[in-house]
């Protein structure tokens, strides 16, 4: 049976940024649950259970993100964010990160902090995490996200879509752009 995997892709619109070095080992994993497991609001058994995940549920986790024996995770089917115990997941696939030249510098601005204008050209609501900020962007819409300056990690996800990971350098007083679209491939 052929499996359709949806890949989230970024399109670089114009210009280029300075290449930002990021450790080569930053990336993520697609993992699956080994038994029925609680999907929680936080990294401890004291946090509320969002839902119970059945065995073989697929999640996305970042490498090295373990907190108190829990992984912050994205439920691939729904794009929901929560925490899952490290004891009840197994790694299925490695997701590599893109490095540098992710966002396009389009204009010098009076904004002290960098601003990224994200355009979602897909039919899905997407989640965009730039640094510590997680935003939701509706289908076929645009949103401006204010960030801190520096080399920031970005994770983009949507329901049923393999997450896209990248890093890039954002500088104060600049506005950047990034456009997303969904591309399908059969395997």
C-alpha cells in the first residue's frame, strides 16, 4: 500500500541571510507509543491528562528535549501539543533540521525586535514555533510574529503533516518573510 506523506516546505521569497551555525545534532524524531499512555498538559504526573493515546500513536519530539522524564510532543494526527512519558515511546524516524537562509530579510524597520511575516499558503491551520513562541496561523492567511534577536530554532507543524525544522539568524530592526505550502509525495 502506498503511503502519502505530507511534507511542509518553506519557500524563500528573496534575498539571503548570513549563514547561522547551529549544532549539527539538532533535529527531532517521529516516535510511536508502545502502550496506551497519558498525553499531559505538563512534564509531570501531577499535570492534567489531555487525552489517553492508544498504542502506536505517532508523535513528534525534538532531540534533547526531555524534561523530568517527559518529552514535549506534537500529536501528528491533530497537531496538538502536550507531554508524554519517555518510558512509553520508541523512535521511528529521524527528522533533520535545515540550517540558515530560512527567513528572507525584506526591509529595515523601526521595530526594535525582529518581526517575521509568515504566510500560510496551505489548506491547513499550521503551528509555528520560533524560539520559545508558538503561534497558530489559519489557512491562506498571514501573521506577523515578533521574536527576540539571535539564532532561533523554528518548528512548523500541521495536522497529518510531517514537521519542518530549521534555524536562522534574526537581527533587531529587520522584518523577515516566510511562506508555507504543502507538497504531497507518494512512497
